[in-house]
C-alpha cells in the first residue's frame, strides 16, 4: 500500500499514532510531503525516526528548506556567543525561520549532538521536490505545496524549486491540472480552501488532493491510502 501524509510540524505523537493506525508494514510505502519540522516541539525527532525507516520517503517542504539554509552554520554548539557572530544575511535567515515557527526547532537542535545535526542536514539536502507514483493503475504527482506556474506540457524537472514548496493551491477548478494524473500536496490547510464543506479533512476535487488538515495549527493529521482512497485521521 502507498500512504501519504504532510505537514506534521513537530507533532511526533500524532506521527507515531498515525503509523500505528495504518499499521504501516515494511512492504508499504509512506510519503511525507514536507514540513515535518517547526511549530511543534519534536520536528527533528520525527526526521530521525523517518531516517531509520527505508519505506518512509520525505519530500522537501518550505520549512525544511529554510532549515537547510541555517543548519550549516548552526552545526557548532548553539550558544549566545555563536549567535552573536552571525552576519546580516544569516541573521535575516534565522529571523525568517523563527518567524515561521523555527524557535521550537532551534530549541530541539540545542539538545542534539553534532553528529545528529550533520546527519539531519544530509537527510534534508537529499530530499526530492516531487515524486511520481502509480496506485491501482492511476498516476499521482506528489509535491509539498502543489505546482505553481503550471503548463500542461512542461516536464516536472523544468520547474523551479519555488514552484514545488511555496505556492498556495486554493483554486480547485475542474481539469486545471493534468487530465490523466492527480496532484497531491499539503502546505495549505484545507480550512483555507474557499467553499470547502469539510474544513479540516482531506480535500479532493479538480484533479487535486490537499491532505494538509491543519495539524500544525491545532487540527488533525490526515493520511490517504492511494490504493483504496481510504482516509485516516489522528
């Protein structure tokens, strides 16, 4: 079976509860569509667990992206002295991270060993921007935030990084994207989709599926099985 979750935002307890709910087997594959860290307290704990599971596949989210910018110069011991030595560009990046919920991740980083921080940076740097999968004969394109600047005949490897991690896909018009593939993403909580009759639940429409149910903002964590279209919630 192929499962999809997204936007865990540091909620390790919900992550583990979901693994138990779906009874993830070694023969299953779980795709995690970015934003595993920030806001909640245990984002890097989630990543460390994911790193130990060969059948869990991460995709890069915007929160992992900003972490990858800051981590190289935060690999040393995080202390007032090291933070005081940052230049203006580093201070700007760090401020952006904190403004987007990174304060919890910085606190968590301070408790990790240098080896763990280095392994986490390598893991984040290796994350793909998208995945193409098939289930029950149907094709799916998985990204963190959807697909900005979409063109029907444009190959996926010609899109920019920003097109995968920063967009807001709130237009659920029929046939807006691929006629023969379904785009699956997170990033935008389904509570923000205009006219959504099921805010806080997985949204399906117009060849798109939004699986961000607002876990990072006090909502539930949603999971979708692509083989059966069954929805799971914690």
